[in-house]
């Protein structure tokens, strides 16, 4: 067994990775945070703030930033990966040579593998092997609120019960709570689909369609999320929890959501590229829309909202045309 200097190693210094590292460090525990860019890492370590993603949030004394992937990975038995879904496989491949046999991997990345449409847990098993304890965290979390210590709750599911229990205790604070889940499949799918629905919600608001339309989108979006998950083999109840309904409501209703803002800008007439440029950060739902559409077709799952969002993003359909397509569908029972 290796000796470790830190309680937690976080891979990814975006807003969410930084806030999770900050939250655990707030307990006085030593935490290391990996930032890919050496200049940015040095600046954060010196200034004690991530000015780009969490301006004004001063780092706790026990939080250390480094650009050395080997140093950060080897620092703790518990490694938490918080990177965009399209870089997830590459990051796991990069950290693999530094992992010790007793280390455990968790991730707060939401989405599916861009190239294959596979679950991130399947990607992780392929790269790291099935003997490594693994888990995913997902739920309604805005990074800035977590970093400020505002009340937050998320869910965690994985391959090892003991790991989930210990990791939940490690990250638990007076204001941050992690609930265990026994459905790793459903937890991951909820985190992927909700971003696509959120783009539709923002698009509806950008077009000025009001609260009735937004609520209908969220409610029917939950139906699509559940339908999609069941087709994959997930349990329906998973989508009524924090990683399903909870995250869906958060992402669809608050302007802190990049996916919702992206859709809103589209509804106001901006092009996809203009909207992406205006946000200036990764919009997971943009990529996931194409991945989900491909899986819908493959599995023959009806997901009209996700399909129309895809048509707007990739087929040049206008938001109003998409809305009319949804409203003109054949009448059916709920």
C-alpha cells in the first residue's frame, strides 16, 4: 500500500473541479488540484484564486494547485476526475501510468463518450480495468454555489459499496451532502440527457414562449429521459432523484446553466457558433445532442424534444419550426 500526502486529488481545474476541491479543503483536509496549463496553475497557486472560473472565491490553505499530472495523481488514494466528456478518455489514459493498485477513481463528468456513445463507466473500465473501484457523481450543482458553501446535494453510484461510503464521508461537509445510489447506469444517463433538454428549455424562453411551455418541456423531458434510460436497462426510479429530475430542474430553470443560456441565445437569433462564443465555456448539451440522437435511432426510442433540439443545432431548423413540430404531433395520452 502506498503512502499518500493528500485526502483527495482532483483532475480538472474548471469551475466544478475547483469548487469540489475547495469544498473538501474547507474541512481542513489536504487537497491537490491539477490544472493542465502550467502558467495558469502557477498563477492560481500564487494568487489563491481561480479568477477565470470562480472569481472572488479565495482558496483554502490546504488546497494546492499543480500542473504536474503525476504529482497530483500520486498524491491521494482518492482521485476525482472533473473534465469535459470529450476529454474524459484521454485524461484517464494519461493518468493510468501513475495509478497505484489501491487507488480509487471517481468522476463528476457528465455525458456520454462522444465518439462511441458509450457510458463513461464503460470507457473507464476499458482503460483502467475492472479491478479499480470506480464511481460517478451527478446531481443539481452549480459550481459557484458549492464553492460559497451554499447547501448542495448530489448522488453517487459506483462499482464498490465501500468506496462510495468512504468517498461520501470524505466529501461531506455541513452544507454538501452525497446520497448513495445503486444505479450507476441511470445516474450517468440522467446527467447526459438533462443538458439536451436544458437547451430546449432555454430556446423556448429565448423565443418568449413563457412559463407554461418551459414547464411542459421539463415534464415531457423527464419522460424522454426515463424512456431512454429504461431502453438502456436503467431503473425508472433513478430518474426521479437528484441525478435525474433534480438536475433537470436546475439546468432548465436557472441562467447559471450554460446549456440553458446557449438555448436562450439561439432563441434570440444567434447562430450556434455565436452562442458558443458568447458563453466561452464547454456546452455539454451541444455535443450530447448528436450522440443522443444517434442512440435514439439505434435503439428506436421516441424522444421528440431531443430530436427537435438536434434538428435546430445540426440541421438548420429554426426554433419556431421545431416548436411547431412538437405541437403538431399526433394527440396521445400522457
